[in-house]
C-alpha cells in the first residue's frame, strides 16, 4: 500500500474495488477509532481470487471503529459481503435510500440461499438482524452520524441514476479541535442519461475529494437515444431464424429496464409477430424485484409517469410471463430449445456466472437459430465475456465444467449500460460549481482508470484548475489484519 503525503485530514482506503470492477468497499478514516464504510461487495470475475472459494470474502479488516455502513445501491458487488461484515462483529447501522431499504433484503436473502445456507430459519434470523439495522434516508437531506465534542459527521444521499434506489454519497466531516473540515463524495455507480425509469444524476455543488468510479472511463457508449431501435433490430434478426433471444440480465435494474423498453416496442408494434411475442422472465428473484419496482413508482422518472397516466403498465403487460419453480424452468428451456417458437427470455445472472440463464445457454448456444443478446457490462474472467469475445468467431465457452460450442448469433447493444461513460464521468466533475482538489479513481480496470485520469488532467489543465488524480490501487487495504492496518494508518 502507498501512502502519499496528503493535505486531507481524513484518509481513504479500499478493502475492494480500488483496483478492479467488483468488490467495492471503501473506508473513510476520520480519526483513530472513527470511520465510515461505503459499500461492502462481493468480488466477481477476475477480481475474485478463487471463484468457488468463500475465503476471499472474509472480512479481516477492523470493524469496531466503523460508525456506519453506507450503501450506495443493492447490486451484489456492492453489498454481497454484508453477511461477512456482520460475522466479523460489525454492530452499527446500515444507511441507504428509501427504495434500497425495500430491495436490499431481497438481494441478501438470495445471496444467503445461494452462497451460505438453505436453512430457512437461519436466513430469517439473519434478515431480521439486517432489517433491524437499516436506516432509510431521503435523498437530498443531511443525516447526522455523529456530533460530539470531537467531530461532526454528516451524510447525504443524492440520486445516482444507476438502478432504482442508487445514490452517490456526500460526507461532511469536521474536526472541532483543529477546525479542519472536508467534503468527501463517493460516486458509487453513476448512471447515464436517458436510462429507462430513472432520472440522470446531477453533479453536487462542491467536493474536496471525490472517489469516482471508472468502469467505462476509457470509452463512450453507443447512441443511447436510438438504442430501443437497435434492441428491436437485434430481436428481429433472431426471430427471422425462428429462435429464442436469450438476454442475460441482473435481477435488479437491468431486467426492469428491459421490460420497460420491450413494453414500448410491443405497444408501438404494427406486426403481428411483435404483438404476440412472449417476453419471459425466468427468475423468481427478478419477478420479486419487478413487483417491488412497481410499488416504488414515486421514484420513477417523469417519462415513466406519463406512461402510467396514459393507462399503460410498463412493468406488467399482457405479453409478460414469469417462470417460478424449477420444474417450470426446465420445461420452458426444453420447449423453447426444441419448438422454435419465437420468444425473448430474460434470465440471471447478468454475466452468466451462474443462475438459470446457464441452462438456456447450454441448450441454445450450439444452435444457430437462437441469439444471445448482451445489454450490460461483462467483466473479465466471466463466461459472459468469453461468449461475447469468442462467440462471433465460432468459438466455445466452458459452462459448469462443460465445453459448449457457440453457433448461436451473439449480439451486444451497449447503449443499455447502467454506468456513465467517459463523457458522463467527466461532466460529473467539471459541472460542479466547486470541483474537487483530488479525484480518486476506483471501480475500473487499469486501462479504464488510466484513460480517465488522462482526460481529467487534460480538463484541469485547460480550466486552470489544480487537480490531483490518484488511483485506488495505490491505497489498497484488503485482507490486512488489525495490527498491520493500524501501522498503515499511522
């Protein structure tokens, strides 16, 4: 770990997400014995030391000084280590937005069932513990974490536009003895303009230090305005072959965005084929999330509310079917693989690292009638990335230990990324009234972080703004024991 001489009176260290795209976990150390933790996510893909091992997720960093855990959003790579955090002895509150308070228990329940135990009683006890810790914060309102003779620490959540309930975090910290203060912002995952259901994030008024995601720091998204037409064209090409379109998608966020877009395509369709097209969500978890999304309409954007007022139901329409139990799932896979009936299947996981989508792909990848359509980021080291990379040239992928030849059509519509691209990330910084003196880049691979750093420095030079850009990989504090960690902070 590298510690530069800093003019900041607080230190920021990373227990995950500093040098990779997953496992986000960031520590704001305000003083000895006083810290905030922002997110505590699972490692996935190439960020995982051993994909099948739970050992890498064990929380070895000290938790007794953590005043609060702040959750930016409920994706598993941001909250998946929560069971390990509580097992390590964390006893404080879990701060999140109002929608995240509803969604988080569903994600954790699924993570427990898949990765820990199917004992219902144990799961219920843990969920009760988590729900008892959750503190829901309204957007745009300061929440005081601590105010005593030594420090005042406040937290405010702002809409991040990534998934429903997502937030970036503003932290105001003041040392009353010295009079030092700092505004630190953690971006979490920022969304991009024109996302279905969600308003685009607005930059904060000011920041001293910004911890900024860099997932797409090295690229620009395809035109998002016309992505619905590209989605329709990709499905049209597959339907001409009499096959099924399989869309790997995360249960929360991407599934609901796709349903919203597909409802629009079916509503506007003139062809009989589209009006009768079955849209199948084969994920009990995604179905539950979609139900909660429907209940959280107050947090939808203005366009979605216009659809509702016109009598349409963007997440509940006639062509939509859900598959619940495993037996029905197996029947659906067999029927679609053999019948050639046109359909669109949305199933988890989004990076093909497990879940029901794997069963569809094992049956359908070797068949040229079908299509696999990616609409989200595929991390290095995941089967989704391998299919995306090798599929167009007739390669193969390993799924559950089996080598599967790829003859199906492989398509990617990048405009659906839930992450801001390079242009959006730059705008988040340069549109602040008082931009930061330091930007710490996290949540991106080395090339993405380097490219975004160069662009930020180029902007700062042109604007005459003094800016330091650092990389999270220089401040890693993963898997350190308490003694070594204390030495690092000294």
